[in-house]
């Protein structure tokens, strides 16, 4: 069996195109022509010796082999970048303050801290898990360097739109057999106010003309999961970080209305981050993109908000 050595530049183009949902956008992001990107993708299929893509309407989708290739490509690029960073920035040291939305605490934080610590053992990280509004306020006041959070309308000078992620109704893992009877309010499990997703839930139900009641509120995400798993009511989150004792419920089931997309932003204290914060932000974004569920749309990069 012949040995194949995959080209990391080709793999980077492949991963970027999949994450952006467009290889034309990938060409623009990577500073290449669309014809050059097409040639790279053709080279990838030739090296793999199997189809990586299949036709899906007017666009392309990944084959089963393509899905497998995507996972390995991400790992190879991650290891390459980690090695390059460790060698180039071997003396990188300092202190960085990171904030994360609670959904990403278990799904992303251990991976991010592990990647960063291996490459930069002299850097000290202070991490804070919190709600969107709190994290945005802390970045705005200079108490956090970067924060990954749902966009709640708070205007920050420097904010990177990472992705739009579908909000989902969440219920207990055991199927709910019956919808609330006519006129009976839907029991909700929510965070204590103020809470972005609490507001989204109540406003969505109000627009749909569906009555609701607050069945349980909690200051912690763990409390939310426990109450939902126990069958006290429904909540809304995304597919990110769902524990095994709850499940997402499709719109229309139980008469539930469709929910909006949630905008995920990376807030940063300064327009130009120092080398330590910039490297952590890079790893954080890479890890976050890897956790995005089906139906999520990646964002449009760093933008200054007037």
C-alpha cells in the first residue's frame, strides 16, 4: 500500500471551506484564487483516492469519507499550528483573562486550556464562566481580555461575529407523550432574570399566542438541566453542551413554535490584542467552530461597531 503525505495547505483550505460553508469564501479568507482552491480540492481527492464531495443541490456536501477526512484534517492542522506556535513563541509569557458562556464551559474550555498550556506553559490564564450580559460588561470595563458569548444586543467597540447557531427547545431525555391541553400554559425552566434565552423563549411564545408559566428558575446551568431532566418544564438552549439526560425537541412537536438563530460573538477588549490574548483567541475560535451543531452558520470576522 502506497504511503500518502497530505499537504497541510490543502487540508487548511478544505477545513476553512467547510467551516465557512463556501470555498469561494475560503479563497478570499486565505488570499487565493478560486481556481487555485479548486485545484487544491482536486489534489485532495486524488491523494485520498476516493470521492470527498458529492453534489447537493447547487452546492457540494461531504461524503462519508469526506466527513472522516475533515476530522483528521482538523487534528493535523491543530498539531501543526501548535508545534509552530510552541517553537516560534517558546518564550511567550504573561497573563490573559478569558470569559466563556456557560454552554461552552464543559464543551470547549478543557480543550482550549489543554492546547494552550502545552504550547505556552509560562502563560497564566484566568477564566470566568458567566452569562452573556455579564461577560460583555466585563470586556467593556476592561476586566476581561476576550469572551465568547451569545450576542445580547450590548454594543462593544470590538466584536467578532463567530457564528449563528439554532436555538432549540430542550426537554427531558424521556419522550414527552402529550402537549399541554388547550389553554394550559407551557411550563418553562429558565435562568433568573436578566437572561437572553429566557427573553427569547417568552417573546417567541407570546408571538405564537401560546400561554406559558415560569415553572422553575435557577442561577446556574446545572440547575436548569436538573429541572428539565426531572420533567418540570422545557427550556431553550442550543445543541452545544447538552447533557445525556435532556434532548432537543424539533419545532412543531407539542405545538412548539420555531426559535431564532443565536449570534455567537467573540468580544475583545482592544482592537489589536497582545500576542498572548491573540493566540488564546485563535485557539478558542478553532475549538468553538469544532463544536458547532448542524445548521449553524459561521460569521464574518472582526468588525468595529460604530
